[in-house]
């Protein structure tokens, strides 16, 4: 999803909403804002992703699932304007060809599924967090962390359950961390890749989509930082889908 379907990180709108809800401090929001700016230019790293995951688990611990769900509209207000028109056209092209489309992302499962529904996609696979019988998050994962090998394991499991042929499927990503996912399908596509992923794509003969310009990246990243400093930035289910054939094609879009 991030840097592939949308420009930048969905974490920034989430941080704004979490700050307004009193879940994180403005200092934490500032740190995440700086991390989001780095992410725009450099993409994700395993170390940074693991660190962020632990921080999010701490934020969720003991918080009502209902409170998190109520943040969704505000988060979407920040996410929807970031969607790349070029990627929407790509999604529509797959849909017109009769292929179901999905978002696969390390972002929260509810947000991923909600965005997929809004875009009239067939479903979403995101990271879920465990909820206790009292309706509060426990601070632990509720399933597989949708990153690296975890993401491709979930995709393969879903493909097996729904008789999807991955050899005829497409996957889109900006990040080297998604190489397992890209290699799991017959039609990998890299989107706005960094130098390392660009080199791999050229070596493998993969399609490269590049439509984010440096000037736009600088302007948006700078604006995000200014907003953060100014203090203005303030479950493990797939959305219902029934395959149309015994061996369907599927297009998969991601968040790193």
C-alpha cells in the first residue's frame, strides 16, 4: 500500500488520529513524522519496521478496539488524497480483465480492508492485532505480521484456500522487503523503486512503473515535516469474496 498504491506512508494520518485520541504524545508523533519523511525517500528497512511494530503494539496494549475503529474515518481522510491515479488505473485494468484485486499490507487489517472496500476491490490482507474477551487489545499480534516472508506466506495460504493461480497473478511493490512476494507470482511489477530494487527488476526483466517525481517527493515530505513540527498532524479476516472460477487470477497491491 505505502509508496505503491499511495504516496508516502499511511502511518502519518494514523499518527494524527492517534494523537487527537490521546493514544500517543506529540513527541511520539514528531518522531513518527520524521520516520515517515525518511520512508518517503529511502523506503523501509527491516530494523525500522520491527522497531515501529513494537511501538505500535505498545500503543495498542489495553486500548479499546472500538476506539481504534472510530479513528478510521479520520485516517482515511489523510490516505485517500495520497492515492496514485496511475495505480487506480492499474487496478481498474485488472478488474476490467476479470481479475479480482486485493491490497496486501503491513498496515492494520481493518484499515486495509476498509480502503479496499472504498476502492471497490475484492478484499485486503493486513496485520491484525489480538483482542481480548474484554474488547481491549492485548499488545500482541493476532496473526502473521504482513512483512517480508510473513506477507508471502499469507498470500500463498489465501491463494490455496481460494484456488488462485499465483503463476498467473500480479504483485506490485516498491520495496526490497517484498522480494518474496514479487517472486511468488508470475507477473511481478516494481513501483517507484529505489536503486537496489531497480537493479533487481532490470536483472530479472520485471516491469517497472515510475511516476513519482523527485520534486513532488521533496514538496510533500517537507510539508509533512512542517505539519508535524507545528503540531497540526495531530481481524484477521478477508473482506467477503467468492472466486468466479476454479482457478482465478488475482492482482495484489502492497504496503511495505
